[in-house]
């Protein structure tokens, strides 16, 4: 009985972890996509070529590395603004920073610079990162599963991989 209970607990915990992390990661990716999209080109609406395993791995690593940076920047901006609503910050649109106090603008600029560097340090161009994000937002189930499985693999302790 204990074995079945443990199995159920692990399965339930894993499902909850999957749901909360995956939705959080996709939300983060959506913000980053908006932050780095330079134009709304027609070709961005067409399906991207098949993403290979190396690109999926790089993408997942970049998202995982960006998330604490994003949360930290958001937290710092939130402290400065207080109860006010944080406007949508788009890295390539300096007008989106206008509603922020100067110090918050500096925090947002620093975040945007760091996020771009994280993407590039993980072996992706901003364009490729955005194309993968767009595919995820367009509900490419196969790609979502691949990215999710990569998130899980990357978050396991090294001895478990």
C-alpha cells in the first residue's frame, strides 16, 4: 500500500510540477518573445523549420537561465512602483519604459541586455529563439512536449540524468 501511495504522490507531484513550471515557462517565454521581437514580419507567421534537439536544449537552457533574472528585475521594479501596475515592458520599444521611474527604466534595460546575452550564450540567435517561442505560442504540441521533457531533464540532479 505504501508503494502505491508513494507512486501516486510522485506522479501527482510530477504532474503539478509540470503544470506550474510549464505554464510559468511559457508565460516567461511570451514576455521574452515580446521583448526581443524587432518587427512583426509576415514570415514570422509561417511555421518555422523543424527545430533540432540541440536548439531545443539551448532554448530550454536559456529560458531556465532567464527566469531568475526576470523574476529579480520584476521584483525590483515592483518595489519601486509599489501597488501600481507594472506596464508591459518591451525591450526594443523604449516607449514602453516611459511610464517607469528612471531607476525602474535602468532595471528594465539591464534585464533586456542580460536576457539577450543569455539567449546568445546558449547558442541561439534572437531570431531563432523568437521562432521557437512563436511555435510554442501557436500550440505546436510536439514541440511543447520536447521542450517540457528537456526542462525536466535539465532540472534533474546530475546523478539522475
